[in-house]
C-alpha cells in the first residue's frame, strides 16, 4: 500500500462538491457548515479523497466517502474511514450508519453489517440522505464503535 498523506479537516466546500459530482454522488444538501466534520487527503488546493460525518447524539452518519478514480486502491478510502470513525468516537458517537449503492463490500470488509431501515434511529431517518437522496435500494449499514 502506498503511503497515505496526512488527513486534514475542513476541506473547501467547492472541492468536496467537485469530487462527489465526479463520482456521481449526491451533493444537494451539503453546506459550508458540514465541512467542519469533513476530512480530506491530498493537497488543500486539490484533495484526492474526502469523507464526512454528521452527528445525532450517540449516532453518526458517515457520508460522502469518495476517492478520485486515479487514486483508488491505494488505501486512501480505508484511512479516511478509520479517521472518521475515530473522530466520531471522540465526539461521543457509539454507532455509525451509512447508505451506499456502490461500496457495500468495501464497508463490510471494515466491520459494517446490515441495519434494518425500519429500525434506523429517528434522526438518521430524517436526513435527506436517508429520506430522499439515496435510493431505497441502497444498502443501509451499521457499525458499533468500541470505546477506547
């Protein structure tokens, strides 16, 4: 695996939108305020990967993981998810949820398991990702964060 560059916090909103749009991922609900809990790898002027976390008490929604196509399969996504999980743990999250249409195997290999959409926490169900942006056919996955 290649050396992973430093993971930085609060990427520029425009850079996150560019990466997500290039990967055909939803962007319509992302604001500048979300960037506080987003992380990136690569140069500040041109990130090559991003991930975000949204907090709802002890639950968190992992969202918008993307690595540019030219930089995939080098461990960037894995490191970004690890960092986001640790950030969530430090902020008091005990459970992380996510929706995906394309990366189910990636997340399963990192300990995520199926979650029932019907039993999703109310705050997660109320997010645009859950209620309208991600199709109903998306995999809804969950991971319990062990305390450290």
